[in-house]
């Protein structure tokens, strides 16, 4: 279904007609109907604008539009019911009014997300023109440098000829750029509009930001804003552009900025003297101030930015940075997105072939593979496209292979792209930089479970989980990774496996390249950059000496015993095994990893994999964290050697093969120090073994999205140290065991989406340390036990409408308790995973 077919179709027209009838007929539904009419009418001009730009929506966004279409169809049916409902049927009318209110909220939320997605789709066109302008500037500087070098090298005539040629090339490049810029005029205007809306809003001053990954075209967009006629007219040409850089003289720059925006010379202040803010304020107020736009480009830290912010009427500041500054400094942020595939293809072809499409006879598949390696980053497309200009297809094939191995295509690629991106890494604190480099150990284009990452950093860098999470947020704020959060993520009881991390391939390449600068046996990280059928030959050629890597990452298909070779890894602390097969023989060199603390095994094939050579676990005496993903778990009782130091087990998408139903499973004997046990989306187990209740150091138990679970052990109350219990999205679980009242240290209980759960046990009132309950989407729980009023530590409850009133009665009896109705959350982000 096309976008415009939906929005100008019959369904929208008929819905608005029905809503107008409701406004006249129904008192209870009138307000909702009026708001729906305003929302839908307000959306139509934006959709028409998208239609005029001619943008073809990608599948994921078209799916969102289709979902919205279904929502409005449901609204049309609901409106019909309201119209035909009898005036005196008060109960039915109240029900319909409530449904209309829900429809109003859902339309508002869906509309907000969809509108932003489709308006921002056109913003992508900005990148093409922005990077071309940046290229013109670069060529101009190169041309000047050539002329200066030639003149200083002697030979007046020759020098002048070279300078003339350079100027000629510069003019040709600028003309080349202007032609392409005209073709993408609509896109650049749409991109500029978002920033202009921030700058020309009603408030008379403010600090705004253009933020994005290095090489995404932030500076180019800022310079386009400077040249915009509407912006120049609004600020009456009082637009000042300053490049701040990494190590500025802040006081000197502050004086220069003030002289520009005030028109006053500060000759009374010597070099290094501080400027008193009250004096600046006085000088400004003594003049008839007009609007001023101050653009601060290439800002690297808040400590530099804050002294450069002048809080004076009419002064608006646009900050350009790779770092997301906090709301305490910035009023509004515009995030630059990366290019879509068609835009990326046009940009690469522009620099490689001189026009926006590949020439006839050239391999389209090869060009697309190069474009895919750049992942929509304009600077990467520009640098790599320029390096491939005029090269034969065999050179392109070699470049593609080098990119897939995370190696630079050529010297210019390394210097212009990777070294430029490296600036963001060099300015990081040492521990944060090391954490960034660890990201290269994970496969490209795959989500990184945050739980894995946090565990890895805790074991490697001697930090706690809170500091590890702080580092993660810092890397995210600097656009060095992307956080993908679950809808409930963010509070103190959020589980890390609910959050994923993605990293741009260029940044991953950079992390690997920086890690590979040492000799292979001396590297801190030993990484296979891509999936391969066998081990790297470079590793095999160096097996005579020990590998001193602390992190080892392997990415293969099926591995049999004969496919491995012996490796001595005495310092290895983290081993990541990525593969795609139904069977996998664990590497024998695990026996030679005495310091191994974290083992991550992830299967990327369609089905679960069976592991062989499990006996190597008996050698992992220092193992503290174990992550299995898409693995078949069989016969836990066969393992006779306990893992005495294992603290954390995570089983994700695993087939348990009824191994937990065996009566002889002795979990305390196998894992005596276990403190965290997680099972997510696991199948083929009906209940937890009773021996789990004897894990006397267990403080977190998470059984989530497990359809087959129907029962918890009756002696569950023996888990005296348990603080966090998550049993959400287990639809066949009918009840919680009465022993839950003995969990005296329990602080958090999550039973959300347990649609088969019928009640809360009366004994829950004995959990006096319970602080939070999440019971959203538990439709069969329609009454609450009276003992809840004894939960004196309870501070937060998330529930559905049906039990909200009963919880409000509990709220009156428990001081400090806050009860909130769960908001419905609509997102299609999970489709990309």
C-alpha cells in the first residue's frame, strides 16, 4: 500500500465523517472525537509534503504506515459503534467512551513516531549535498597548498603552471558539486528546515546542537545554515562561525566571540585575563540588541563549551559536536542520521565515477558490496569512492576483501578516514578507550547483548557494573555506539539483557585496526574480523609462541575436533565463540586458558546447536560468567566437575531438552557460588528443578519469555538471599508458590505479561523489603490480597487499569507508594533483530 493511497483513501474520509457525527451526537465521546479530528487533519499536509519529495519509503517504515492504517480502520469501526449506540444504554456508552480515549492516545503516539520517521526520511538527502560541499573545501585547500609548495620549490614558470592547474581542477570540482547540489535541492531544504525550526523558534535565546558520528556531515550542514537566506534575514547577517577544536585557548576564544557579537574591542583585558560575566551583560544591555547566531563547531567537551555560552537576550548558539551534551547545557538536539542505501550508492558513485550511478558494464553487485561496507557514513563513502576512482574491477574486488577484513583500502583511506575517526578515540580516558576497543571483538552487523558487554568489562577492567554502565553511556553520548533499549529499560532494576548495543562497521573497523598494531602474539585482543570457514593462517603460523591476548574472539561455521590447532593463551580472560552451525566442537585450547573468567558462546544459525567436548569445562576453574545463546542443553546431571567460581549463567534462546526436569539435577553441586541465573526465550522445560532453591547465594533469578514454564518449585521460599525475581511473559504459569512470602530480602518482583496468572498469594505481604512490583498485562488478576498493605518498603507498582483502583486503596495505607498504569508501547524495532 502506498503512503498517499492510505492517507487520501476512503477510510480516512469516512472516519472523519463519523467523528464529526460523534461530536454532534455523543457527549461522552465528543472530546476524544474532536482531538482525533485535529490530529488526523494536522497530519495530512506533512504526508502531502512527503509525496511531493518523491521519496520511496523503505519496507520497515511502510510497515509502520500499514499498522497505522489498521489502527484507523479499527477507529472507523469503533466510531460506527458509538454512532449506533442507544442514548439510554449508559453502561455501553461509558465503555465506548473509554475505548475512544484509548484510541485517541494510541493515534497520538503512533502518529508522533510515524510523522517523525517519514519527515526525517527525507532529511537523509541532506548528506549527499553536505559531503560534496565539504569535498570542495578540501580540494580548495589542497589546491592552495600545491601552489604554495610549487612556488617555494623554485621555477617561477613551472610553479605558476602547477598553481594554474590546481585552480583549474578546483573550479572543475566546484562545478561538479554545484550540478549535483541542484539535483538534491529538495532534500537539502528539508534537512535545513529542522535546524532552522530550532534556531528561529519563539524563545529569544537558547543553545542548540547538531550531533552525529564523525564524518556524518555536521559541519557541512552548519555552514549551509549560515548561507541560508531566511536565516541570514532573521539574524540580520549577524552570524558568526567559530571552530573550537580539541585544545582551544578558551579565554582568548571567549574574547574573540564577545568582540564579534557585541562589536566591542576588549583591549583593556590582557592575554589570559578572565572576563567578568556581569560586565559582558552590562555592555550588552546598554545597546539595542538584535538577534545573533553563534555557531561553535568541533566542540569536544562540556568544560570547554560552558564558558563560551553567553546567556544574553537574542543570542542563539548552535553547537556542532560528535558528543551529545546534557540537557543542562543544550535546549534541543538535532541528531544526524546516516544515509539510506540509495543515497549511499549515489554518493559513492559520485566520487568513484563522476556521476550518481555506476557506468554500464560495471558490476552493480560489487558496487553494492562496497557501499554496504560503508554503512551509510558519508565520509567513508567519499574517501573510499575517491580512492577507487579510475580503478579496474579487480582493484574493487581487492578493496572489498580488505574492507571485509577490517583493513584500509589504501593509504588515503587510512589517513583520511580512519585517522580522522581516531581523533574521537584518542581523546577518551584510558579505561574508556580500552572499553571501546573491546567492541571490535563482536561480529559486524549483530546486536551486542549489553549483559555480555558489562560482564566482559567488569572482568577485564576491574570495575563494577555501575561504572561499566556509565562508560557505556559515555560512549553512546559520543556517538561511538548506539543503545537499543527495551520499553521498560532505564530504572535501577532493569536487566542488562533487555538492552542491546549496535556499533557502526567503520567504528568496529577502527577498533580492530587500533588493536592490531602490535605483533600478533603481543596483542591485547586477538580477533577474527569476519566469519570464516577456518582459523586465520596468521594465527597458525605463530602458534610456536604463546598468545598474550586478554580477549580472544573466534567467528567460524561448524568446527570439528580436527579443525582446531593447539594454542597457548596463558593471559586470556575473555573468550567469545561466534559460529553458525547445528554442531560445534569446543576448542581444545580452552584447557590452556587458566585465567579465563568470561566465556560467551553465540550461535547465529537458524536452529539450536549441540556442543561437544564439554569436558573442557573441568579446566575452567576461574570461570565467573557463562553466556549460551541458541544452544541445546542436555543432561546437566552428567557434569561431575563443579564450576566453583561461576557467578553468572545466562541462557538465551536455548533448547533445554527437558534437562531441567530431571530429578537428579544438582545445581548447588555444579554451581555452588552462583548469584545470577537468567533464562530468556528458552524452550522445552516445564518447571525449575527443586535443587535451584538450595542455591543459597542466588540474588537474581530471571525466567522470561519462556512459554513452556508452568510451575515454580514449592520450596521456593528457601532462596533467602534472592533480591530480584523476574518471571515475565510466561503465559502458562498459573500461580506463584506460597513460599514466596519467605523471600525476606526480595526487592523487585516482575510478573508482567504472565497472562495465565490468576492471583497474588496472600503470603506476599511478608516480603517486607519489596520495593517494586511490575504486573502489567496480567488480565486474570482482578483482585488483590489484603496483606499488600503490610509492604511498608513498597515504593512503585506498575499495573493495568483493571486493578488500578484497588492499588490506589493500598497506596493510601503505604506511605511513599506510587501506583502507575502501564503505558502501551508500540515499536517495530524488534523486527530488525
